[in-house]
């Protein structure tokens, strides 16, 4: 087998695994209820291939969540307002938090499982560090926030997956209600008044 064919086969296997895991996770109450054996069978690959590629179920959950996050992250890195880097902080910060909240609302069980995985600290996860950096950089552009690094941690606490799950499942809040309350909270905490609604993603 040539190296090019091996790479192509590996890429196809990866896409098949991600598609199978995505579908199985969507049908399950929790990604933790889906076994690696089920994913391997649905993707048509050997279990060994699955473990070599993703390490364990946490690695697979992380890969699926990352795939679902790609459009939002691309918009934050190089997109137009209100998420893109050229947006003034008073518009961009609430839009970033709203986009992240929508992502977690649309992937409640997946994001909850991801935050509960690994070393037990969601703050050590790659996606947390990425969002923290994006918020910190946006906040650092304004003198209204003296400690952008700490403020970013505080704001991200408002969209933790376990909080989102509690508000929806235990308190019966709708996604729109949570988004509205978050927008009001961010405006009051940062002293920017009530910001407009951020960008929405399907």
C-alpha cells in the first residue's frame, strides 16, 4: 500500500468514525452510554483502529465536539462582525458568549460529558483555553476591564455546561430565555448597558 493511499484510508476511517459517533451520541441520553464497540461497529472499522486514532471515549467525544465547533471557531478567528476580530469589544464579547452558549445548548449532553471528562477539571480542556483566550483578547482591547484574564474566567463560568444543563433540565428555562438573561448579565457586569443579541448558529 502506498503512503498516499494509507493516508487516504486513514482520513476516510476518521470521517466514518466521527459520523458514526455523532449519530450515536445524538440518539443517546449521554455520550457515556455509547461504547467504543458500538461506534466501531457503526463505522465499519476495528476497535483497535478506534483506540489508536482517538485513545479512548473521552478523546472521541472531544473530536466530535471539536468538529461541531469548527464553524463557530472559524468565525471567531477570521469572520465578520459580530464574532470576528475586527469587532469592538462591547459588541464582540457578548456575541462570543452567546455563540458559545448556543453551541452548548445545541450539544448539551456532549458538552457536559466533555467537561466532566479527563482530569476532572474543565479548565484544563483545550476548548476552554481557546475560548478563554478569545474572550481575554477581546476584553484586553478596552480599558473598562482592568483584569481581562480573570474577567474571562468569570464570564465563562456563566456558560458552563453543568449550569446550562441545570437551567434547562431542572429549572425549565428555554434556550432563548437563557440567552436573554446572559446578555443582560454581561452588560451589567461589564458596565456596557444591555448589549444586542449576538450571532446565532444552527
